[in-house]
C-alpha cells in the first residue's frame, strides 16, 4: 500500500472517472523522475529504520549472559594457562612440514586407500 501511494503521488495526468458512478480513474502519465526519487526515498527510509533497530538490538543483547552459558563454561575444557587446550597449535618456531612428511590418504581407481608417510 505504501508503494501504491508513492506511485499515485507522482501522477501528472489522471483519467477522468466515467459518468456512470464508477469511482476514480487511472493514471495516464507519471513523472518518472519524481517517481524514481520517491521510491529511492521510501526504500532508504525503510533501510534506515531497519539499521537503527538492528543497532539497538545489538547494543541491548551484546553484554547479556545466560545461565546456560556459565554452566557450559564451567564444564568445558580446562582453560588454565599451561593446559594443553590453551597452548597455540603452532608456536611459529618450527618449519612447516614437507609434502612427504604429511599423512595423506588418497583413493585410487580400485577404491583402495593408500597412506603415504
């Protein structure tokens, strides 16, 4: 309905209603420049409202913690410094493995798995 009102507001020439009491006529000529700017304006306004609502929602939810989160954090893997889960995967001092050092599984035409070491 909103876009219908916008489209009707850009009509330059309306067809006359017929004399038999049949309501209003239809538009015969639109102002295309005005129609373009008004459609862009409506779409922009809708997007700004949507963006504002998303930002408000994000700001309200950002700091929230739920009871389930605390229980999951306590029961998850040990996060103390020095535990294996807190160590980085690669310390950066060792060179990357070569292609021959990797354990690669490949499948040939006979569907036999070949493992190279």
